[in-house]
C-alpha cells in the first residue's frame, strides 16, 4: 500500500444510460466535487464518453472514456468495465451495437410480460418514446408504471412486477466484451467483483474461480473500491487483486436521482493508504487522459 491523496470516480452513468444527469452535467458535477479524474461508464454505450470529450478541458476534470457491458455465460452474470479505449474502434462498436440490440429485445420482452401477466398496457406514443431512448431498461419501464398508476414507486414496480419476469434472454459473453475493449486499446475491469445476479454475493473459491476465468479472457483489473462494499468486502477484493497482480479501480456507480449513491462515494476516503494496483492503473492510463 502507498500513501497518497486523490479524488476520482471511474464508474458513473448519464441520462444516455440509466442515470439522470446529462454528460455535460456530470462533467460539471465532477469538477464541482473536486475530482482529479473521472469516467462515465454507461451501459453498452460509448455515446456519453464521446459527449464528455467534447466538453472543454477547463470545464471538467481529467477524463477517461469508459463503458460498462452487461455480460452473462453459463457461470453467471458479470459487468465488465472498459477504460481508455478508442471510441471509434470498429471492434468495440460491434460489441456496443450487439449489446444495444439485446437490450432492446429485453425491453420488448418485459413489456409483453407485464401485459400478459398483469394486464399493464401503455399508449403507443409512450412505447415509441421508450424505444427511442439510447439505453432503455427496467428504471424507464418502472417510471412508466408509476405514471400510469400500476405502481406507487419505481422501486416497487421493479421488485413486485418487472423482476417477476422469467424469460430466456441473450447476453454478451464476458470474453466478447473483454476482447472488444482490448481491441480498442482499452483496459477491461470487472465491476463490483463479488456481486453477481440480483442480491447474489460471490466470495471465496467461487470468486477466485470466477476471476481466473476472466483473466484467461484478458481481464486486467478489478473494481476493488465501490460504494456498495463494506470494509471487509473491499479488503477481500484488494487481497484477491494483489494475489493475481490485477489493476485496481474505484467507482461509485452514481446514477443521479435513480439511486441513492453519491458521486465520488468510492470508499477511497476510508483508507489511509492506497494499494499498488490503483497506482498501476493510474500510471497506465496517464497517457490516455483527455
């Protein structure tokens, strides 16, 4: 561990995904919060990253393009973060396009489920507006349900209705996301490593096995600092990262008003010394800062 003081947040979402801030707004908020470095990591999308790059440098902290890919294979679900990639790379664009296509299929399947199981229907113009979004998902459907009186809150809409849907859905495989990020010159990182599907918590041998599979695909880092981690979980993830020489990142998973998580809430302030893997990550992305 090394002693240092740095303010960064490498895991945030904008309105182009399932957050509530525009890319420009989140850039200003990062500056107002005194960030030294930040990234936006919208789901299966690089549009926000491109947008933030257009914000004048004097109006934002140093920025690293990012994205978060929702992945699944026969062993479980994973969220793979990518950093410092070429936003115009064709291999990465193919993964983004596939992720968006699969996301749209899931939205339609969820709408069909709500109609067939509960009789919930929405006006055609609302459906068109939903499908025109860059990255529609459960929060957007939940907001519609509240608007039309099918649920009292978005949280209730998701837990009591939307999450009741059980259908076979296709996902990007983790090796696809990792390969696309690497091909674009980026750094693939496992987001909130010990969190699986829903409230699933993965630790011990299963967590280690999970990590080793991803390392074989080219995974290079772990998000060991995360807003949802206790000190014990954080320590376990740091230990695992150090055991296998992984880069370490820190992210809040900020979604604006869609979650209670605050921008910059990464857990970095709770430690006196930073692990070497975090410094290794910062040294590697230093030439990529824009």
